[in-house]
């Protein structure tokens, strides 16, 4: 039996899907969210307490307008929810002065008039003694960087959407969707079948199960994050330690001050480069996972190199150029696709939710999505 029809179904209620639900519900749409796991959960890409947000976007300055709007939307969300979700610590983009992280960060600052400082390694180490970067490194310090309370923000988006009439069904796995003769969609789950005029697919590492064009192109990757007890806790508070991205000889690391979870938080971008099907990714923690993070602690953050507090797995979902995929399907324009976000998408959730609502209700958006088209991956 087909359940009563909705205006829009959101398939996958993590960072992107929860934001889309709120933006759709506040526009008066009848929304159904379908989530395979819990709300929130630890199987995807949005757990682990917090995610970095930064304006000096070294990946591509074209992201900066989206980021400006993301900051506005995060502030609105926390005001409506009554809880601080966006924490400002400043952000340090560090590495060799001619490397892509420092050079790209400076380019974004210059193109968009972002306040910033360029610091030598010695200057950064002196101002923030939790860092110990080698002399040939430099850093771009941008004062508006910080982090978003990622799991609490999902809760905020969901609860606010529910107060506006959105329905959500967790622990209900979607199996497939099909177009209907009327131009809508029918979604079949383990428990039932639902119809809607539009569908938003924001299934993260499972997105290729629902978007054939992403099969083999959206690749899940195992990521491990660690929390370590500082030897000097004063150096790693949100007031004394800005979030960072560090391009080092061993890879690109990123990290946070101590907050919510005991310990200094650090990760290595692409970790051990282990990929596979989302359901087959190894969720266990191994000695090698800690070892690669300890290298960074010993060399660049020795005052944080204390006992292990926690190690957790999460997932990246990458495409070849590591940009986003945000588009409608060419053969089914009633279906909007959001993700993969190639390991750097969470900070944008608040604005991508707005973009997805635009595409699902109007078929267009004022934001430039030219870099995120699905068609580019087939070229």
C-alpha cells in the first residue's frame, strides 16, 4: 500500500538532509524524512562532536559566497533553536609558504576581501604555543574560522522542522525510488512505500545506491579521528587554540581545540586511503590508525601528545575532483541530488539545505552551482 503523498521526500537525514528538511518545512511544504540509522547517528560523516568552518577557503575561492551565507544560516539556526552551535576560534591554514593550503587561503582572502594575517611559523608558535611548526612553514590566520557543533546542529534542524510539521522516520531503510506517471516519485522502504512530487537524495556514502550516475564515481573512504589528552591543557582551549588545516610532509592534518569530548581532536585527510562499499568499510580501530595521528602530535603539537581519549571512524565520500555534487537528475528533474561532499562539506550544510529547498521547490537557486554539476563527472 502506498502511504499518503508528500510534497517532498528527503532520503538521508544527516547534515545536508536535516538542513533541507528545515528549509522545506519552513516554506510550508509537507516533508517526509527517511533515515536508515538513528537521528543523529555515528555511521556516516557528521558525527564526532564538531566540524571545522572557515572562510579562507584554500580549495577554491568560489566557495566563499556559499560560506558567507552558511555563517548567516548557522546563526539563524542557533537563534531559533536557543543553543550555541557555531563557535569562533579563528582558523590557521598552515604549511609551506608556497604550498596549496597557504597559497590557496591567501588567494581566497585577497579575492573576497577577508580579514586575515600571514604569520611565519615562529610567529604562530609564539602566539599560540600549542603549535610547533617548522621554520619553513607559514600560516594564514583568519579570525572568523571556528567549528560547528555538528551532531547538535542535526538535532536542531530536525526538531525545528518537526515543529513546522515535517515527518521523520528513522531506522527505516530506503530500498529504491522510481518515477511516477504524474512526474513525481515513489520511494520503497523496508516498511512501506511513499509518494511525493519531489525527492531530495542526501544519502552520503550510500548515495550511489540511489543515483546510478554516481556508481563507481562517489567512493566511500574510511576516516579515523582521534582525541588526545594534552600535556598542557591551557594551550588547547577554544580561546587559546584556533582550528587548523596543516599541509605537512606526512599529509594534510586538521584539528580542533578541546571541546565537548575530552582531548585535542586531530585527523589526517584521507587517513590511510582505504575505500570500499559503505556497508563494508571497516569500523574497528587499529594500532596503525593511532600511529599516523601520533606522528603529527609528536612533530607539530607535542604539548597535546598525551594519553588517547577516543578514536572513531567516519566516512568521506569522494569524487575525482573533490568538489560537491549538487544537481537535479537530467532524466528525472524532480529528483535533487546532494553529495558527495568529498570530506569538506559539513560546514556548508546550513546553506546547502537552503539550496536543496530552492531546487526542490523552484527548480533553480540564486547560488552558483556550476562547479557542482553531475554532468562534469561523465566527461
